[in-house]
C-alpha cells in the first residue's frame, strides 16, 4: 500500500479544522516521543506555507519517571536548539503535590495545562499544538465508552478546543501512530520511548495493547471507525451546546453554590438537551459529575416530569436538586427557602 504524504496530511488537517492562520505564533508541546517530535518537524516544514510568525517548543517534566523523564526533557531541549526554536521548560514533582480526589493522570493533565498557560504567556503564543494522533482519539473514545461516558465524553479529543484564552490544536489527529514512526525511522529522525506506555498499570495502556488489538480482529479499520463516529457525534453535541447556551445565558455562575433554572425552560426540552443543562448546572453548583450514575439521571428526570413542589434529589458532591413550582434549584450546603 502506498504511503501517505504525512506533511501534506498535516496541512490538510490544519486547514480543514481552521487550526492556524497567517501570523500565528504556535507553541508545540514536546515530550520527546515520536508524535511530538514529528509535530515539530511537520510545523517547521509548513511554517512558510502556513505563514506562521513563529514556532516554539515547551516541555513539562512531571518527575514521575525519575532519570528517564529528565532525559526526555533534555532531548526536547536539544531538539529545540538544533532546529533553532525557543524552548520553555519546567520540572515538577507530581507525586508529592496535592491533588484531592483525582487520579495521577488527571493531576498530570491539570499541571500540564497550567504550564501551557504560563509558557504561552512567556512565548507570546496564543496557540498550543499537541501531538495527539488518531490512535489517541480511538483509545480515548473506547475508554470512555467502556466506563459509561455521556455524549460529551464519547466525542473524544476535539481537534480544536478553547481553554480560557488558549487555543489548543491537534494537527496529527487524522494520522495513525505507526505512520509517524515509519516516517521518522525512514528519515533517521530520533525520538524517545516512554517505557510506561507498555505497563498495564494504566487503563489506557490496557486499551492500547490488549482491547483495541482484539477488536481489530473483527474490524481492521476500527480506529478510523471510532474517529468517524466521534466526528458525527460532535456535530450533534455542538448543536446541543449551542441550544443549551441560549437557555442558560446569564442564569448560572460557576462556583455560586446555588444555581437555578426556570422549570418551563427545561421541562419542554428534549431529554438529550435536558441532560446537558442539568450537567452544567450541577457542575456550576460544585457537584461531582464523575460520580453521577444512571439512577441519578432517572431521579432527576422523574423530579422534572412527575414530582410536586418541594421534592428533591441528593446528588454527588453534597448537592441537592429541589423542584419548586416554577424552577429547579441546585444548592450546596445551605437551606433552601420554601
């Protein structure tokens, strides 16, 4: 089978999703692995064609793999020097940092985006490019499906996403990892291998090494099928998000401890939209979305449709949802007025 021109594919992806425009400064997140190394290589090759103002590299050492992660950071720094790009680096000791109620993987992600924000400010880049591939997308969708995610999770990794003032783009999202490794090996471009990627202690590694290969026996193009599924579902999700935003405009403030919505604004909505409205309001009130069960959803649905004023449902995170005659109120650690 003829190999794809991966540089042209990156260009096609960038243009298709409107990731970059002329005059942009891009900060590439580089771990030293094959995906991020290829990302920098591709962006450098396309800098003139995309009319980018500047490209820089950032690297965060989480301190989870002792000398190995330090060596990865040194490799990233050397790569930046060889290409002639500005390099932004930070080392942290993630294991000894306090991250209440979340996994080490989630904590790593939080710290990574904090670093992105600070590195972006220093570099003058408003855009972060990450090396997420089609494999990462397929693994993420499958993981969330297995764990029982809602629509928001099943759409997977967004090719373009806003994080506050930052724009995060994934130019490699339509390329498979094996293609990248083949490209780098053929071009004699060095990269680092993370030894923990094969350890079965992380769920993602089990999905990558065992579950996906097993399922690919029945559909060799499963990764592409999952990618296409996410793209179709994202269209539905974006439609729901736009409708939800109109309903909730000015009605909720994150961290307010008490949020409400008019009963008539939610009762008449399709169930898919109702769920997204309830999810946002619960999060704004300080609830714990990850602990929401199917039973919680059925109780909320029943409260909206059948219960009388004054009835309530207790939800994860110490939140109580109470129905009144004309509104639904989420409250945290406080007494509701009658």
